C-alpha cells in the first residue's frame, strides 16, 4: 500500500512518513482541544468544588429535581456524602428510589452526613440469614440486602456474587446467591 502511495506521488519514503506523522499530530491536537473545551480548565473546576464544599445548605430543605440527578447526587450536594440518599428516600416515602422525575419536589431532611469510611467498615460484617434468595415482584438489591444482612450496603456484594451486569434490573423468580 505504501509503495503505491509513494509511486503515485513520486516521492521518497521520508516524505510519506512526514505527511503521515503530521496527520497523526493533527488528529491528536484536535482531540486534545475538544477535550479541553468540553471539560473547562482544571483551575475553574477546582474552584467550583471548593466553593460548593464551603457552602452547606440549611436543612431541612426542599429540592426540585433537575435533569440527570439521582438521589445519590442530591445527597452529595446537601451532605457531601452520597450514602445519605437513603435518608432522602425515607423522608419522602418514595415507592422506588430508582425512579425520580425532573420537576419532582423532595424534602431534604436534617440528618448527620454518613462518612465514607464508616460504610466500608460496616459492609464487611454480617452473614446472610440464608444462602439463596428468590426475587419477588417489587424487590431491589438494597431491600434484599437490608432484609438478609440488616445492612443495605451489602447490595454491591450480592450484585458481584451473581455477576449482574445491571444491578437495577432483577426479575421476580430470579434466584440470587447470598455471599457470606
């Protein structure tokens, strides 16, 4: 192929290599420029995070859900800990925490933020009440983990043990192995 290109342009190998090298550099340059434009400068994103961490919203509060938000991201905004999503779920008696809609108004309760390290320590304790669990209509991994381990955060281990590609998608009748 290179020989036909070389013959077509009647040029040397070094000229063809130079042209191909320039093309590679241009592609990489365009990719970097697009990445920087999309992300903003690192200094501005750091400042934004610092400003957010300084301002703690007054609680309890009302929050109107915006596009793309989850209970986890909302909990991070208010408590600086996504693990407090459970408190928001309880305060609003949500039928399914995975289905919240843009424009929906949530009450954000005044609770103590859960430190990240506390969850990882808690998730290593406890054995399940049984070795297998048959999913029933309306179940989710959090509720199963809470019922079987008295610790909802064990849902991650259940998902891994059963090699679930999408932990939000389980069906009635599925039999899940409960890891010890």
